[in-house]
C-alpha cells in the first residue's frame, strides 16, 4: 500500500537515451554510475522499451531487499538466466524457493563449514603449486586458475566429488552468462532460434552442463546420513510426482549450485590478487600476517579469526568489486521506496557497485583501503551501505564458505608467492551475472621473500 500523492523518481531525459543504450551494450557499470552522478539516489532510467527504477541509498536497499522483500521477485537479467538454470535457487520463487533454501541451508551450516576447512586449505596449497609450475612458461591467467580452485572446493566440500575432471564447466558457464546478458540488453527482442554465435554457443554449453549433471547423478553412491548437497538434492527431489519432474528439479538445482558455488568466489579472488599487486604495502602486510599466524603449516578453521588483515582485504575487495554487482527485482504490487512511488510490475534495480561508492558512506570511495573494515571504522556506517552478499531473505546462503575460501586462499598464496600484473595488461571489470575480470588476468609469478 502506498500513500496518495507520492512523487515519481526523476526520469532520465531523452537526450541521454543514446548514451544509455550504448553503455547498456558496452559499459553497464558506467551506465549505473552516470545515472547516480547525474540524478542522485533515485531515477527512472529509460533504456529502449524498458523503464528501470534505480535506487541507490542504503535505506532503499533495506526497503526492497528486507523490509518489503515479499513484494519483490527476481527481475531483469537474472530472470533471463532461467534458460540455463531453470528453477534453481537463484531464479525460483515462492514455495519452491523456500523448499530449495531449506535443502541448502544445512550444507552451509557453521559446524559443517568448519569441518571442510582442511579441504579448502589443501585446494589452496594445490593452487600455489599450479601457479608456480605454470609460471615457467610465462604469465599465468590467475582468473582461470581461481575458477579451477573454486570448482575444486565446490566439488569436494558440497558435492563429495572431484570436479577437476570436468574441465568444460568454466567455459560453459561463461557462455551461459554471455547469453543471459545478451538477452537482457536486447530485452528479449530477438527470437531464440536465430543462429547468432552467442545463441549457438549457449545451446552447446547448456547441453554440456546437463551432461555433467547427469553424470554426477549417475555416479553418485548414496550413503546413510550423507549431508552433502548432491545427496540432499536427490533425496528432496524424490518427492516430485513424476520421473521427469524429479530429473528436472535435480538438474536445475545442481546447475545453479555449480554456477553460484564457484563464480562469485573466483571473481573475488581475481580482483583481490589484482588489488594486492596494485598496493605493495598491502602485499607486505598480507605476507607478514600469513607467516605470523600460519608459519609453515596449512590454515585451520581456528586461524580464520586470527587472519584479520587478510579478512579486511577480502572485504574491501568486495566493496570495490562486489561479485554480485546488480540486484534486479520486479515489484508485485505498488510500493513506496524512499518517498517515491513504485508501480506494480516495475523493474527495480539495487546496485552494490554504486552503493559501495557513496561518498557519504565511504571517504574517498575509489581508494583501496582495507582499514575501512577495522571495527573502529565501522561504527555509524549504515548496515545497508555494504551488501556484497545481498541482504534479506535472499542473502547468499554460501557467504560463510565463500569468506573462508577467499581468506584461506589469499593467505596461502600471499605467504608463498608474489603475483604481478603482466606488462601492458589492464584489468577491466566485466559485469555479467557476476563482476568478473574481462579476458582473464595474466600475472607473472615469483616466490615471496622468506620470513
């Protein structure tokens, strides 16, 4: 219910439409940043046939994501991902989403994650070995290596399997993201049967992901009391009324888990390695903390609370480059957000990328400064000024595992190696379903100093 006489957010003028469409196709982060710079905290963005309600104040994020979250379903962009993900946890709504959330929540419980810390530490050590071995041939694509690592962690911690055998997963999900973003920027205006390269690549990738999921299910050996995600998904799907419905539910949930379980953490690690290289003082402090806390041994779950500076580096990385850079929603009924009227059916955008750069929340917001997350510096900051994992009922269910993984990997790599951006290369953000590094991240690798 909204109050009578509410105003609408200001609307972008027609003179800005060409630039907005250009940025929608080529630089979506610039489009969002320009909208906030020119029009403030609330604006109606006209992009082709769509009008998008973009809100960029922490109070707005709180309203849409938490206070009135029941009025908002997933919106433009993520809805397009249904072509590949089906009705998985990222895209489903209502009772199905609640059931899927209940299935996944125990997999990410505190005690279970603590029990998986050793697995994450082993994968981090294996990454160090791979980086060093591959550096003999020149710069190493650290973004690709981060993807391989996160898939390895996902397989061993959540699925009780080795995903390293499926070397097409990363490439397949890249094709899925390309197509989802293509569908979004073209507003579904092009028939799906047209033989565009992205369409052909997407269909091939979808078939490959379905093949991988099928093999995971066929090779699964159930055991009494198994609490991994694969066992839980298969058990819950048994309640579906038909074999076809059971197979579809298992497929949708596992494909979603494969994407969400590796993509965001891989993006965060890639940006962390880049930012550490750009800030030599940070590299030194990370190395010193890892040596002091860990010595020569692998990290354990108890070390997570001692790796305080490493944790702050990860948090600041996600402030500047939030892995989920946009949170699209669609209003089911009329609402009031920040004193503005939002009509039913409106596409609403909350953008962590711009929210995390508000000067009234973050001094010199473009500067990389992990000390922002020192406990003394957090006092007085709006709870919704920083939402790298989203917020409200749909906050990322795997955030604790993601933080554990990012901190362990960053500490282990910083203790052993120094990574330097390859000469002549620029790290450019690419806003897809996650905020990844466009074209990879080639870095030279050398041993860190002793001690």
